[in-house]
């Protein structure tokens, strides 16, 4: 793949086939999932209208993984997500999710660093596991945060403060 800082542009044809503009070939949802797991951002657009279809395809990838038994999202989380679609533009759910994933990412980064210092990084596959976890968390943060990725990785105290503010707002609702 070429420049990993630029999203990989995928065009959807009227036939619903997905076309990778970098490699000039057709790709599948599984290919998109592999690009994302490798840490690459992906942008899917409709060839004719130019509409951004990225969110639709990311949700479809998640749905396919969930139906294959790779359950990451518990039923109560899915139910709460559906309930969060209030139609109000001032919903705090996206910010809450972004802050929660940022906190999770920071805690996982600290744990991985600790494991690395303890010699655990000598275990075969540890580095690959760490890279995959980093890519997963970056993609989750980008999906739920309107901020730049660097800003979303802010310091832990700031995230805790934001989380407390969000919890206070939720309790007032």
C-alpha cells in the first residue's frame, strides 16, 4: 500500500463492487477489514454520487464479524447504542464513547509498556499483537471522535475530567 497517512480511497460502483484506487483491483469487505486492522484508514465513496459510504461499510463489517460469532459488543451495549439515537443533536454518547475508548487505549498502552519492560516482549507474536491492538484502538477513536487522532490521545487526567463531566450531564438527564 502507498501512503498510510492518506485514507485508502475505495469506490463503490453501481454493481456494488468495491474498487481499490491504489491497486486498481476489486476488493471485498474482508479486504477492507484487513486494511483497517493493519492500521490503514479507509474511505468508501459512491462513484456516481460521490456520497461518503464509509460509515455504512464499517458498520457492515462489524455486523458480519458479530454474526460469525466474533462477539465484541455485548447485547446490553448494542441495546444502549440503539437507545442513544434520540434524534437530538446534543447527544453526549459520541463524546462519552470517544473518551471511554481513549481511556482504554491509554490503559492498554501502559499495560503493554509494562509487559515489554518485564521481558514479555520476547514471546513470539507479542509485537504483532501490540500493533494490532494499537491499530484497533486508533480506528475506534477515529470513528467516534470529531477531534484529530492526536488530540483524542490527550493526557489521562484530561480524559478523566471529560468523562466525569459527561457522567454528570447524563445524571442530569
